[in-house]
C-alpha cells in the first residue's frame, strides 16, 4: 500500500489542491483545464443512521450543479448510484444532463454476503458530455455484463 500511495503522490504532486469547502465553492473555481471527480455520499446513507457523512447532498441541487458544469463545458466524473443484485441504490441522474453512464463491476457485496446471499455490486460512473466527447471510443451507455470489464 505504501508503494501505491507514494506512486499516486508522485503523479499528483503540484497538480492537486486539498481543501475543506462546500463542493459548490470548489466547483466555482474549476476551469476547462481541470478534471473533476465527485463521489458524493450515496443517497440514504446520510443523517442519524450513518454518522460518517456530515450532511446529505440534495438531489435536485446536485443535478442543477451538474447542469451548470455542463453549461461551462467542464469535464467531470461522478460516482453516484449503483445496484446490488436486483436492488437499485439511489435515484439515477437525469438523462437530460447528457451524461455517459459506465457500470463498473465492484465485486461481491459484503452486506449481501453477511446475509447469506451471493449478490454482486455494480457501481455507476457518469462522465460529463465534455469528457465523453474527448474519449470518442466510449459508448453512450456501457452496461456491465458478466465476464467483461470496460477497459
């Protein structure tokens, strides 16, 4: 793990900034030269039930923020929802944002395993229109099917 951390540090040194701000304040400073990665708390895990997260990101407010990023042609990725077995976690981001959805195989669900099930977790990664345009080989929607991984 030490080698992984040092490797990441080497490549990110001088290219990243660490802050403790509201995500909207950080996004206000973004430029078209930036690549933004967002991993907001999953819907339903914030509040009294799970104290790991300070507050919930409001869905409509977040969608509005993504729309504004699109209007400024900013490149971003969002890890936002997913599914385990037949259960969908969170509300999908709206189609009118023009995002590219890539479903990522995340392996066997720990929670399902504890409950004696063999469910697989699929996480959603959304690419902004600006980013997807740069990556011309990415299909509009890529859905994971057993035995393959998008590369």
